[in-house]
């Protein structure tokens, strides 16, 4: 489409409120339930502006970014309420829109009041990945939301300029990792160690980590073994206009194994769901130990299994 056609299509979307929110569940492995949903805006299905990247790029070029951003929030809140979704609502927000001339302060809170949604159920997900030169300005933007009762999430940690400096300076309530770190974590020792480190940092800072981009069962199981709590990705559920609302529906769709944080399981049960390489190493360690011939690789596997078996939150079974 030409620039003029894109401008006309964008105007039509804004005037007629033609955005559709898709919701992707965020799953709590500790509680074995859906923790909340991230809202993702979509344009009309047959439109060239259907996908959010194109939609927001065109909006930026047409200097209508604030209008689209606010419309996306309004529609997401409305549908969240209409669908009766439980838990938290994660709303994507571009902080620099707060400082544009056409930004209307308090509009998000007004939308929530109109739909009867408690602001404490809302998490503002910061999607700004460009380099931040003025952290005081960004903190001001986030404090704007905190004063109204919202919590704050930092999106895509590790992608672009969204690094540990952002985390340290902005003090979010949640940090969402980049998809990159979950991809093949079951076979990538460096990613495994890095996410284990992030979990330790998050505990010290009183912040929750959301592992985004979980697309395979092996990735899910490895993150559970790391004691990861909040997981999001296609393995759990694709974004949908009418998303699953309970764990039974998620399991029916994906045969999802879930944790029981308050119960422990035998080591043999845990072994059944460990990544194959760890299971083989641990088994070899047990056999070698009894024979008095423990080799280096088997020792690592045995130590991993021992640590996991002592951690009740790493225990999980299939219902």
C-alpha cells in the first residue's frame, strides 16, 4: 500500500475503533494456574495494518502514535472485562508517548473506571527498547503509573538496549526476558546459567521474572527445574481473541505439565520430566557412584538431580 493508502486505513481504524485485542496467558508454575494475560493489538484481519509492528510504524510516520497507543489500551481493557479474564492485565506502553503534546494524562485510569477494572490488576509493560539517555525522565513516566496503583514490567530484557542497566535504574516489579534466552535452554549451558543468575538477582531485588518465548516442552521443563514461576509462550498458548481461562483448558490444548508447589515428588518422578541429557547424566552418576567409579560428567548430573530433588517448587506432575 502507498503512504496515502496507509494513512487512510489508519484513520479508518482510529475513527471506528477497529483494533482487536489478542490475549496471551502468562502461566504460574508454582500455583498451577493462569497468572494473567498480555494484551496484543491487531488491526482488521484483511488490512495491511493487521500486524502490530506495521500498525505502529505507520502510526509513528503519521504522527498518530498516541492515538493508536491509547486506543489499544481502551480496547484491551474493554475486552478483558467482557471476557471475564482473571488475574493481571499486562498492557504494552511506549513511555515516550507520555511526553507528546496530544497525550491525555489519566486516560488509562479513566478506561479502567468505565469498565470496573481495579487498577491494581494492571501491569504497565514498558516496550521502549531504544537507548535511554535520561533515566530520571523515564522514572517520571513510570511513577506516573505507580501513583495510580499500577505495577510496572520491563519488557524484553537482553534485546537491543534493554539491559541490566534499565533494570537497576527503573526498579520494575516484573522483568520479561527476551525470547532469545528461552530458545533451546535445555541444551545451552550458557543460557541456563544466565537465567539462573537472573532468578537470583530478582529474588534479591523483590522482582518477578517472566520467561517469555517458551515454545517447546523441553524449554518448559528446564525452566521449571530452574524454579522459574511465570512462563509465557506458544508452548503454553498462542495469543487469541478468546484465550483459555483456566489450566484445564490449557492442558487440553497442549498436554501441559504443571507444578504443584506445595507437594514434593520422588526423584524417579522428577527424572521422568528432566531434559533427556540431564536424566542420562544423573542415571549414570547413580550407577557409577554405587560402583565406586564416579566420572566427572556423571558427578555433574548427580549434583543437579540432588539439588532439584530438595526443591519442592521444582516438583511437577502431569494431571
